């Protein structure tokens, strides 16, 4: 039984040696047959140099360099394409996902689960990131009509069948935890300790988090478009009710300003029809747009193994 550990790397040159050692110390208690796949995601520091140096000395380490910064979830996808193991562990490189918890996750697979997710008992992130996470997952649950757990992220162990199903998804926007939820299979979450980031700081800025949120909503839900259609219908209904009110006022009191009623009603009614039409067209264009784009989600520049 072979294990594959996949970890995207960005601005982590000082963390990588510690990460590799702790992974090897932990996984060696399970099996000697494993590989550590580190994907350098266009990092501006010397992360790739560190990975290359380690991979040349350690046959268990595989280094993948992307041609530029594609993003964490795209780097994970690149690593998943290279796995050889029956079970796959996905984890972040910043050591907030503790390698020592891998043994606990693997033990749970013996009970017949295809996916064992790491549930962070207490997140050790800064206040802003926690608040954004709460808001994001509440919105995501609403837009996708699913129950999303903000305490679960990338960290977990997955059977190769699950990974094959995730890779078969043709979505251009890749968000690994949501794709894991979508494919289904027999899953369970296990409580793990979440650590503080000891070296450096998170590279997820507000703009990056906002971009990820918007892409996620547009890719995994068409509810925003449906709400647009409903909004258009609401405007039209409101204009109709206002029209009834002004008709009553006209019949009862007469008209104080000639042309005002017809002008306002025309604007409101046409605005409702326009928004409604844009919503309908958006539903079709959105589907066509997602289907016809065939750009690669990542490009591999170099592999060391």
C-alpha cells in the first residue's frame, strides 16, 4: 500500500525542510512506501531551489514547478495528476495542518471510509480570516443549497478512486474542498489540532479571498442568476402595483402632473423586463462560457523526481 502526500508550496523556503522531515517521521510509522509531492506555485522566493535540493537527496520527494502562480487549488490539481499511491493526503505547506495527524486520519480509513477529512477543533488563524471564513461559508451554503463546514479545508486523506473522480471534473475554477463535497463517496470528519503559522504569514490577501469567493459562487452555483431573474420579476410586479395605485389616484383625484405617471411606470416596467431578460440570457451564456473554454488550468515547467 503506497501513500502519496500532496502539498502546494508558495513563499515557504524556510518551512519546506521542516515540513518534509515531519511528514517522513509521521508517515514512516504507517508505511515505508510513500511519496511526498511538493508543487511550487510560482513562488517569488527560493522555494523551488530548496525543493530541488531536497528531491536530489531524498528519493521520496517529488518536486513540481509550475510555469507561474496559478493558485493553491490549481497547484493541488497538478500534484494530484502525478500521484502513484492508493491513498492520497492533501495538506497545506505552512504546518498549520500538522503532519502528526496523518496517522489518525489513516487509521479511520480502516473503518471503510473513502474520505477522512481533518476537522479543525479550533482554528488558529487571525481574526479577519476567521470572520471572512464564517461569512463565506454561510453564503456558499445558501448559494449551493448545501451544508458547508468552515472547519474543514484541504487537509484529509482520500482514496485514489475519489481523486480520479475529482480530476474527471471539467470545471475550470478549481476549489478542492467543494469538489470533494460534490463527488460524494463515504466520508467522515475527524477532529485534529490546528497549529499557528510559525514562519511567515498567510499569502491570502483580502482581494485574493474575494476573487476566490466570487469564482466559487459563479462556478458551483447558478443561484445568483436565478436571484437576478427573481429581482427582475419583483421590479415588474412592483411597477404593476404602483400603476394600480396611480390609476386609482387618477380616477379619484385626477392628475396633478401630466405625463409623470406614464413615464415612471414605463421606466420601472421596462427596467424589470430588461433585468429579467439579462438573467435568462445569463443562465444560457454562463453554461456556454463554462463549456467552451478549454484553457489548461495549470502548466508544469519542471519536474524533479
